[in-house]
């Protein structure tokens, strides 16, 4: 495969590849992406667009591997390789490589649950990569044999990134007392939710590690919010439109130390219409602020979402024992907990960002 020929006019370079494909590239785009305009070591562009004159193509030559273009009025040359044309010359940009393609799942995934071995992940980059890819694609990963010592959850985050500090601190405690003094220490079931929808940005990853579990229940439940959103998009398109286009307010108020608020849709889409974030938390969502002709339909849509999130066919369920940990995409996977009646239960949790997870995956993949 190579370049068969190039032709040009003032504004456009036309490249005919030897497989018969012909593509046109704008001169300004070529000049903007000239190799010499990027730092040799980190690939960062060294100039702003306003530093460029109005560009035209003064000449172009090619051989099988590359094309060299001369730009006016500067009179400088840029060389572009066939591979580069093919990689970068997409006519319709996608978020490939940035936004992962999720593998959607439901309760049938229960049989495929697996706990990775923490000491192995610390030693073996291939095993670590496999676990991180699982978190990226499924939205969660499970780990076992993590030291059962307070704070060891940070070691799990160190595998790929950094703990995100919040006003809850570096680590937060999920502890239930045998004789609860108030609602905060209840053993009641906790419905499906995402954490901290009132933050901007919402924490991308949450990790929860079990230190003590002597309870007679308290199993963890996870549901794939992207799978549910997909189901609503297909089966209830009107509901999907309402849930993606009408923001709601989330709030966390803590005396005079914190008043966190956001105003965002429950299902958030990116510029290409892909679901990128679910915000669902009955405790922190505030009274809906919507027009009269919307709010009744919105409630129906919101109820549909709530019902689907809590259907038995949607979730996987497992018990975390001391030394076991779950890491999940808090912008995609909702978590809940079954009720229990007796026994101590102590988990520690923390947040982290997804960009470092994805970065670590790319680095480990390129090192293979
Ligand atoms: Fe939570």
C-alpha cells in the first residue's frame, strides 16, 4: 500500500492511494498539522492558529511513502506519510480511543463475575491491564487479597492513578453499627444510585473496600446504567428525550461547610449523542424545576428509569468479604445494597478519575 499520485490546486491536495482510493485534504489543515509545528518529544503543537497566515498550496510532490507540500506565502515544506494520511484524515471524527465502547450487561453477567488477585496485579502488567480494561469496558472490576488494613484502598488506586480528594477527605467510611443511633447507620436496603451527582465533575470512579463484614446480608448490587439508558432509548424514545434534555438540580448541604450543587440531565449525552453520564440519586435530587407542559411526562419518564434500574434482571449481586474491593465507573454503573439485620460491616471508599485509568491502559498497551 502506498501513494500513487498527488495533485493540488490553491486550497486542496488530492491524494490517490495505490488501492484506488482518492482523498482530498485542505491546505490549511495540512499546514496546521505540519510535523515541524509540534514539539519533538511530547507532540504538543507549538503555535496558535492565529499565528498562521492565510495558507495556500504552492506545490506538491510524492513518492510511494509520502507527499511533500509547499505552502505559500511562507514557502515552507511539510512531509506527510501515507500511514498518517490514513490515520488522521478521517472525514467524520469519532471519539474512538477517547470514549470507550462499553460492553453492556445485565443480570446474566452474574455467572461471569471474577475477582482479580491484588498481589498479582502489583507484579504483573499484563494482569493489571486485563483488570483495567475490564473496568473500562464493563464499568466495574473486582479485586481480592487487598491488605485488610485501613487505608490500603489507596494502594489499589495507585495501580492506575490518583485518589480524588473531596470534602469527605481522601477516604470515606461506610460503617454500620449493630445498634444504629440514627438513620445514617441504618441497615436498610439502599436503592440503586450514583454517588455525588452534585459535584462538577461527578467522580468518575469509585472504589469500595471491605474491611469487616459479619452481616447477615448487606450484599452489593451493581446495575449497568448505560444498558438501561440504551433500553430506554430503544423502547421509550420520548422518555429518553425528556431525561436527556431537561436538567435537574442535585444538592449536598453540610451546615456552613459545604453547599454543593449541579444542574444537569439525569442521562447526559456527548456531542455525538452517546450516553456519557448517568446521575441518579434519590437522596440528593431536588424538586424538579420544569414547565407545566413537561413535568407530568418527565415524572413518567423518571419513574420508568427508576423501575428499570431496580428490575431484578438488571443487576449483579455479590458479597464483599474482608480484603475484597470493587471499583466502578460512577458515571455509568449504579450501586446499591441489600438490607441486613445484624452484624458489623465496615467498608472504606474513595474516588478517582477515569482519565488516568484510560491513560494507564494506553501506556500498558503500547509497552506490550
Ligand atoms: Fe453510594
